[in-house]
């Protein structure tokens, strides 16, 4: 079943075939997929590891930690270039210390409407400001239209400019299949801190409140939550 949270509670149908989790094949709904790019964050005891990029290797359900292969740090790379050796480091980390650097789509951005509809990649998140930094590939549309067709194709495939923008959770759409953590639910507080996978985006419709993600927590249970109630 699917229930609505974060503003109104009620039953909702589950019509998404993807929610079957491939008939039991693949990772559980509450685990980040192997190979997902991540960046470390909010590490207090090992602050030198904050901001390191890496990839998910596996999940250890016995201690609730992910094995993450971190790329060499800038300092290690400098050491390697001067004759040392830089290698990837594998560490075990709690999920809340990781931010998934997944692809998202910019949505309903009023300050820079020309960026709406663009695909981008999550780069960082500020819990104090509750905003994500998203890197988008941007091409000025007037310049683009002035190019000959063959150059338009090349620019579309290989945009010459990337731009980092700061956006709220309401200004991105997270792709189906992405693993998220539930936060800030007021009516169903027992779900806060739980993990699941987005299986559908449901539009709010005319006069609606912006829509909701359907997040599947298990094969049997899913919830409907607003964008501000999910974290990557």
C-alpha cells in the first residue's frame, strides 16, 4: 500500500510496475546501488575525509554501513605527480555521511528560468540552508539558434559551459530508481530516517501543492512524500 505523508494522510493506489524490484532481483529498496557516485559529508571524527568523491562498493547490513571506494585526494594526487603513489582508499561509512552525486532535472526555477528542464548532477548539499548545488551544462539559446545545424548537434552533445547553481529541493526532480532518506515528516514521524527508492513522481495538478514522490520502503509498503521530505 502507499500512504501520503508530509501534509495529508490517505490511501493511494500503487500502479507502478517498477515497484516489484525486478521480481526480487537487484538490491533491496533501502540500499544505494553499487557503483553510485557519492561525496562524503559531515564527518566529525575524520574531517580530512570530508568532500572526497567515491563510489559505493557494497552495503554491510550487520553494521548499517556502506563500503565506499574513495578517489585519491588532491594532496595525494600531488604527491603522486612528484614521485609518490596515489591510490584509492576503501572505507566503511554510515549512509547519512554520504551524498549521492546523481543526475537530476532543474524544475520551476524562477530566478533563472532559462535553466529549467536542464539535466544536472548533484555536487553538494547544505543542511543549514537546505539547498543543493547542482552542476548543469548550459548553452545560451540565442547563441545556439544562430549556429549552423551541424554545430548545434555538436554543442548539444558537448556543451562548452558548465555552471554550478544553488537550488532548493523543490527546484529539482530526482529520477525514478534513486535511493532517498525520509526526513521532516510531522504526521508519520516513525518514517523519519527510513530509506527507500523513488518509484514514481505524481504531479499535484491544477491547484495542487506541487506533487509528491512515491517512495517504496519495501516490497509491501510505499509512502507519498513532498520533495522537502526526501534527502539524497
